């Protein structure tokens, strides 16, 4: 069978949305201004359609779709590079924005990309045959990481993520293992930057860099190590 599904997503204006996707390496094979605004963007096997709505509020959008790829790491790297060229920085908050690359609890390695129209494009590849949602971990620090990452990325609520992280990092009756501590601190630095809290980001980065990890632990937190390097290059208040 030759069926193909194509998402048709709303936006207030086509121009900013098309510029965004062009920065990511998409082409615009079709654009219509009247009688109704409509356009198509395409990159390899990814095709998205957009229609304009004058009264549409991008900040209140719930529109989303999922793109499966064999090379989620490569797309994340290329998209970030394209956005940095187009915007002079990598936007990680507001509209548009691109999220961190993470292994999820439902068997996908993914990142979230939100365009100027407020549409969230989730891009990932399977890392498990089981893509059912697992329950939140019971262990204190794994649970905190789980919920903080959801607040930071899926819900774009860095303040809520910071609250979860601060509470668990302040515990005195329990202590995270080094890998957990490192991941907690890197995420705390990440969300501090999104909140324009440069001192908080700097403090979390310094603490994370001081955590001693074994080779096995470093392998387990490879994404967080890459994020630490990136945050340090950007500076505590940079994006």
C-alpha cells in the first residue's frame, strides 16, 4: 500500500514559519497567499503543510505531530546549527525553540522542535521495541529527573522544573549517586539559563563540572556531558 500521512498545521502568518523551516534545511515547494494562506515545506521524507488563521494565537497552540527518523542525533545537530546561523543563537525558550535530545521512558530518543506558529514537532527514533509509557520511577532522584525533564521540555515550564530540582537537591536524608547528581545539576543549569538566572546557571555548572564520574557513569550520562559542554561554551546566561 502507498498511503502517506501529512500533517496540516495552523499558524498566524506563513512568513515566519516558512523562514524557520528554511533555516532547518527545508524547501518550500508550494506557497499560496490567496484565497487562503497555505504552504508546504519538505526536507527528505519530512513534509509538513501549514494554513494561515488571522486570529490564531501561537502561544496557546496545542498542535503537534511526530516525525520518526533513523538519525535523530544528526537532525538535532543540523537543526541547531541552522537555527544558530538564522537567529544568531540557538533558541531554547519562547517561540520558536528547540529542546534537548533525550532518551525517554517510552522507548524513544527524541527532541522537541516548536516553530513560530506554536506547532510542536516531536522528532525521534525508537530505542526499544516497547513504546508504552512507563510509570514514573519510584526512586527519589530518578523520579525528580523524570518530572523535571517533562516540565522543562514537554511543557516548556522551566520554573516548575527548577522547583522540582531545587527541592530534591536540598534533601539531607537522601543523597543521589554521582550520575544522578550530575544529571540533576546539568538540567538545573539548563533551566536556569532559560529563566535568565545567570548566577544560578553558573553555580549549577560549577557543581556539575566538579562531580567525579567513573567511565561507566560517563557512558550513562553521555547526553548530559554533551549538554554541559554546550552550556559552558554558551556561558551561564547564553542560549
